[in-house]
C-alpha cells in the first residue's frame, strides 16, 4: 500500500478533503437509508441539505409554456447547431446579460451589475475556489466569521492550500461579527507569521439564516480597506430573504462608500439556492478587480457551464414577468415553510436563532445536552441520526464556538415529509423530558432517603455513644 501511495500525489492520498466531518457523515447516513413515505417509511429524513424545492413547479410551468427555450425539443431544434458547437470560455453573451440582470432584480434593483464582470463557474463551489486561486498563494489565509458553511474548508482550502482563520462569534449577540473579533483574529495571525489576504463570509449567512445589517457591512468594508485585504462575499441566498431586515448586497454598499478600494471587493453567486437549480452547476464570480476578472475567466475553462444550460437559462431569466413573479413567490413560500417549521418546534419547547433568510434554521438543543461540551453534542447528534432517523448538522461541523446548536434544513422536502420529521422530533423531545423528570425524581428520592438514613445513623450513634453528645443535648438530660 505504501508503495502505491508513493506513485500518487500528496493530494490524492491525503485526508484534507474534509469528508470525515459530521456534516458529510450525515449525508452518508441518509444515502444508506433514505426515507420514502411508501417504500421506506422508517428511513432517515434528509434535513442536512440546503436545497430549495419549494418553487420547482413555477419553473416546470415556464418550461411547458416555452418549449423553444431548449435546443433538445422540436420547437428549439433550429438552435441546436449554433449552441452545440465550441463556445468561448467567456460564455454566451445573452447568458451573461441575463445573469447580470437577474442579480440586479434579486437585490431589488438597488445595485448595478455589468455583464463584462460576470465569470462563469461550476457552481458556487467552483467560484469560491477560483477566487482563492486568484487572490492568495498556498499558505496564505482568509479570516472567516464563525459559525461558517461547513464545506468552506473543502471548497476554499483543499486544492488551493489556502488557510482559514476562524473569527469567533457567539450567541450573546446572535453570532454577529464585531470589529473587536476581527482585529483580534487578524493580530493573532500576524503574530504567528500567517499572512492574511482577506475576509470571506456568506451573506445571508449559512448556517445562521441571518443577513448583515448596514452598520455591520460598513464595519467589514472599513476593516478590509484599512488592512488592504480582500473581501469575498458569498451571496447565494440573496433572494431567499423573507423577513426584516432586508438583504443588503456588498454591491449596494460600495455605491455609497467611495473611499473603499473596489479592487478588493468580490462577489460569489449561484442559481443553486435562489432558483433551486443546484444540478445545473451555475456559479458566478463577480469581481470589481479587472485583473481578477481576467484571471478567473481564463480559469473558468476548467469548470464551464454547458452551452445548452446557458442557452436555456438565458431565455428563462430574460423573461422579466416570470422572474419578478418567481422572486416574489420564493420569498413568500420560504417564509411560510419557515413559520410552519419554527412554530412546530416552538410547540415542543424547542427554540431557534431568530432568522430572516435562507433555507434552514439554527436550532438550539443546549438544554438536551448531558453537559455543555462538544462531546455531548456529538452524542446527541448520533442519537438523532441513528434513533430518531433525521439528518441534521451539528454546530461543531460549522465551527460554532458553543455546543448544542444544530442546523436544520426545511425547504428540500414536501409538506407531508416535514410533518413526519416534526412528529419524530416531538416524540424524541417528549421522551427526553420524561426521562429527565424521572431521573430528577429518582435523584430527589435518593437524596431524601440518604438524608433520612444519615439522620437515623447519627441518632443511633448518639444513643450508643452519649459521651460524644453535647452536654446540653436533650438525650443527655434524659
């Protein structure tokens, strides 16, 4: 085996991919025993996948009404020869135009996006890695506020060799990143000889389900401008904001902050979450740095979006009536599903971090831990996976600084499956409370019996040994 390993690269035989994380282990548990209402009703329900299946009916309706959008239909076959041939890695012009326009509409039209700065990539995964290759060398580092997307460790570091430095946030202020935390992480890295090249974050946040307010964004942008380091903002949940405060894009902020060096600002986007099209692998690098745009475009040849997909999406995203209706509906439906799920949890006495965006909630199960340790968190997670048969993700897989928080996704299933999941959770929570009450009663009974036994023993000892008693004791007087 060692001889075979010597024939391979360090990357191939290494363990830096991150698949040993509970985040991925939960997926494997689901894959090995997937829930199905008829064929496998006792299987694992997948609530560890942040996928938006709430509006797929709208896309299906549009496809039926617009068969000419696909080159693989009788109505669209005339465009087959033009699309199936080689396409430059810049991408189809109509596709880049449509993506830029969609990014504007998904952000309420408050920010302008130029088609010339749109660079294609194989999903947000490829887009994030491309930016790391463009912005940093092996061994350089990026600051990342915690808790952060579990797969960042793989996406940003595995092949690039870039390091991630956690910026610790906690529940005392709902995990909001502060200037003090940023400065502390930056200074500590410098003192250990680590070169910080930038700050990367997701807004809206995964796993928090919250969007950054204007003051926080200003703080972040002032920080990177002062240090002259990059800001990479992953905005793939921009259109899944369903409550106040609304979403503010970094693209909107730089229009107001003239003093900020635009060459340091980069946005990652995708159609995987807002449109619910992760299988299409459409990611976007949008940079305000001309050199980064040029480099990223050259690198995009390693992960192009197929021209067939580009052509189809260009037609759909250019339909402004459809896009406007879709964006309204996705917000409305995610809000409804969020309410149904959080109210269901509330009824069983389980709370969540207050959120306004995303396809998940950060569920607080700290009261169910045996003790406030990450070992106890993992024990609870294994029970939920193996006994309750629900895949949720423990906070430790997102580098959460406090044990007991779990990310739960609610938009990747139908309503019936969601209700089954809630019932399973309720049964588990009720049993846990009953067991704790029973244990408390046993403990109390034991303590009372121990107290009575101890008192009785003292009485017997006193009777047997009156010389040990106080001379004022009523037993002595007797």
